[in-house]
């Protein structure tokens, strides 16, 4: 076994043993404050007892030993699950066992990983092995816990007085005489349907041919898919890839030439079958058999390194549209993996990189709590060495093709400033401000602007900040301007204003005749300034080009399809743990391991079909998702889950609804790195790595697009996180930190008000 994999196994084993011992000690004696007892050796041998850390001279011996050791993790995990089920209120959202482990110094990110795993999932959708309870069962007091944990139980009644000393069981589960009689009658009926005198004989070939084929399993018989795998429940491998292939066709139709070149470059690079690097944006999934069905499972960064060589090149399939690898033996069952060669070298020695743990007998003292932190570091490859002082996964957040427009262009395209450089205008002294103040108002202190235009821009901005009539020579919304916008609209696009659900929406539509290249969705925005921008720019007639511009500049919009499917409440996953970062103690600041866990969950969540909605949301959610979601995935339109997890607007036709993907508050919070915090007064609050979506949208950095100032702020915060100087902030702290320049708020608000009036047909003074 490789040193890194051997260490990760040992680390996991030590951590699981420590968890089981701590919780079982706590259950046995709630007031216990010393080292936990060692319960593990009483129940079962541990994985290390089977020697996976030993040195082997022959590969076959190593493989056999490792497989046995791997299987020994199953009962160890079951022991942890059992220990959790014995704790009080273990099914609560923030159960006491979590607080107990945190109180023992175990890293909260490790605890959250445990809480979101199958070990702590006691819902009815996570099937567990059942058991038959006999009257002499010595742990009857734990039956209520087993029932709350959804463990299937069968009580054996040989005599009416069985379990009579356990009132809870006797009163609730003792069968009545009528139930016993009905069961006996059913058994007699079943026996009479099978004639004992009828000789058994094998079925002939003809009889077998006429025998009806077994029915296909229903989706309810399938295991729950991995929440981050992108696979629908009941969907086979072939069906999954067929659905993906159909999506590829649509994505290819909507690609720009630059996006196509980028995708083909990725395809060419993938032919080399190189292990994806740490900084790569590529995601990786494996297909594994679960209860007879193939399930697609998302791999964290460290798991890719340990898994890649276990598959032959023909067992790896690359999807250039989604930038994802799928690994499956079923792609080529007969192929030999790179690390599965014949035993030509029988003398290869496998050595662990750390000394083996102490023997299990006598019981060893509890491991240092640093083991838990190191286990997180190993899992997420969160290197905090001197060469990389904080967090090496938060590296690929550079804006490569977005947010590159100059301030002078934005002033015209977005805000309508169009002074010709000659016409005179009034510039009251009370509105004249230093140029630096104007830059701050426009959230861009870096772009260079022609000095000849600075006085005019200062006047333009000053009038809007104070809600004064802008000189007509400076603003194209004024009909007396030398080049007014009205009458000079972009002829290739049409903006239709519609009020739905008491909200005004702007539908951006092509002015040309219908075309086969038109998307199936409609482009809708709520920001009137964004709608007017379409009239100024040379865009169209394809609305896909408009949507691509919005995606590259962080402008919120939606891609809605018209459908008569009736609205129903969104269907959310049964277990919301996977879209939650969990709980933290009041005053908790967060560290590199917390951020690594958050980033991994955010990236995994965005692989889901509705992850595309994050790029449609604009603001901080758009920025955090920009490097994780392919633009072509968004431009195809709503995902296949839209009728289950989307939202709908009632259209102007009573029979039609306008559907698009939607993100819940919990999912938006996950993207922004939000933790629940238990305060001293038993109230809850939120702390996060990034401002919540609602906080950002109400801040002065929300100027309707991702400005230079937004990116400057983002990179400063990201660098602070990498350097270890950034901490979690409450919503109130985020609101205070995002107030920034006071004049930005009224400037944007008055622009929006004027744009809405202009689109209604009102004259702008």
C-alpha cells in the first residue's frame, strides 16, 4: 500500500476509534471527565489488527491483507453509528453528541463530515440491517433508540407472556388474539396453495422461454444516489450518459468560438490520461455497485490521487462539456489497471511513512486531537506547510474572461453618459467632488479615464447622486441630447416590460424572425438598467449572445421556459445535512480546515444540474461559482430538475407558467460559506466566510454587475483567507464592512428609477 494511503487509513481508524470510545464512555457515565474507556477491543478487531501497515515481500499478500483490513472498517463504522444512536436526541439538527465531541477538542469540520456521512444518517431513506428480538435479549432498554434510528425490528413471540417485564414493548407490540389468528390463517392458506404431493421437476427450455421476464425494478428499489453525483434516483449508467449526450448537443449549439476552442483543448489534454493536478478545475466521479445498482459518487481531491491508478485508461471517460472524469470498471471490464499488473516483482516492499500505531492491547491512551485536524488536511489536501502557508485549494479564482471592460465603456453602455466633448453643460460648485470620490462612487479606482472627460463625468455622477436633473448634453435618456437613446435603439433586440406577481420584469427578445437557432427559453431581467444596456450595445439578434455577456459580467437574469406544468412546492433532499456546513460555537473564528471543507462542499454542490442557477444569481454567488460552472451549461437553459427544484412565475396567460431553476436559502448559504451558531441565549445566528446573498444584494458593492471594485474587494478577502488572517463574520459584521462609499447607493438607486421610467415611456428631465 502506498504510504499516503496507508497513513490516511490509519488516521481514519484512530479517529473512528476515538469517536466510538468517547461517545460510549459518555453514554455509560454522562459525568465522566477523564480519558474515555477503550470499548473497541471488547466488540471487534480493528483494521490495523489485520496488518495493512505491515511490510510485505509479495504483492498478493499485501492485497489480501489490505482487502481484509478494508472490510474491518465496516464494523468499526457500525460501532460509531451505534454509539451515536445511544446518545440523547441524536436525530436533532444540532444534537448533543456534536457538542460533546467539540467539547473534547475535536475539530468541528471533522465532526460535520461525520454528521453528513451515512454513519449519522438515521433517516428512513438510509436502510439499515434489521434484527430479530428474542425475549431474552439483554439490551431491551436500547430498543427505543433503535426504533428512532429506523432499524427494522421483528419481535419473536413464542408465548403470550413474552416481554411482559418490558411494558414499553409488551403494551405496544404484543399481538392480539385476532392478529395471531389472522397470521395462522394466512399461513394455512399459503400452505394449501402448494401441493406437497406434486413432484418437483426442472423447467424445460420451452417452458422457460414462455415464462414472463422479470419486471424492471422501480426507482424506489434503487439506493439513494450520491447528492453530488448528478445521477437521478433509479437512473442506470446507460440512461445517465444518454441524458448527458442529449445535453451535450444543446451545449454545443450554444458555444461561442472561444468556448469551443477551450473545450477542444481540454479534450486534447485529456487524451494523455494524466492525473488531474491539484489546481485543476476538473471534477472526478467513480461508479460503484451499491445493492446491485451502479451509483455515481463524487470524489474529493485526495481520493482522486488514491483512485486514479486503479482504473485502466479505457475505464476512464472524460466529459469536456462539464470538465468531468468518470471512472468505472464497467467501461471495459477486461482491462488491467495500471497498479494491477502481474506479480513479476515479488520482492517489492511497501513501507509506511509513519511508524505503526501502538498495539491494541493493552488499551492505548486517546490520540492527540491534532490527528483529527491532520485527517481533514489529508482528505482535502489542504497543505499548510511553509511552502504554502494557508490553503492551496483556493487558487483557481482568477477572472480570465470576465469583468474586463473599461470604466469609460461602462459609463456609456450601462449608465448612458455620452458627452460629445464639445457641448456646454452647467456644473454647480456644490456638486463638484474630487475625482477620487467619483471613482469610489463608481466602485472603480483603478481604470484610467481621459482627463478631459473627468469634469463632465463628475457633473454627471454628482447630479445623479443628489437626484438632480442631469444636463441633457451628458445623458442619452434626455430626449434633447445630441444622440438620444430614444429613437436610436439597437434594432436587433426588443425589450418588453411585463408585470408578474406584482414585480416588473423585462423580457429581452430578438427583433428578427423566428429561427431554429433560437433557444427554448426566454431571457428575463429585473434590473431596468440592464434592460436598457441591451438597447445601447451592439448585441443580437441572438439572445444567447446577450445572456453570455450577462454571464461574463455578473448581471443577474433568468432563463425561463413556458410550460403548463402545474406549480408545486420544490422537492428538496430528505437530508439537508449535505447542503449545510453545520454548527459552530459562539465566537468561533474558523481556520484553514474549515475553509477547505466548505470549499469542497461548495464545489461538489455546484456539480448538480441546478448549480447553473448560481451563475444566474449575480453578485457574490455568481463570483464564487464562476470557476466551477461551465457557461455552456447555463446557456442550454433550465435543468432536468426544474419542475422539482425550480420556481415559476405565472405568465400573462393564465394557463402558462414561466419556469427556471432556483436555489433554496440553505443552498445559497452553502455557496457563501455560512455556519449556524448557537448563541448564549439559546438563539441561533449565522457566521460566514463570505457575505450572504441577501446581504450582498443590499450592500453598496451591488452595482448591478461585477465591477473592478468588487473584484478588488474579493481578491483582498481571498488573500486574507489564504494567509490565515480572515475570520468568520456575522451578518451584522458583513453589513457594516460592505457599507463602503456612501454615494454609491443613491447613484445606483436613481439610475434604476430613471431607467424604469424611461422603459415605461416617461420623459426624463
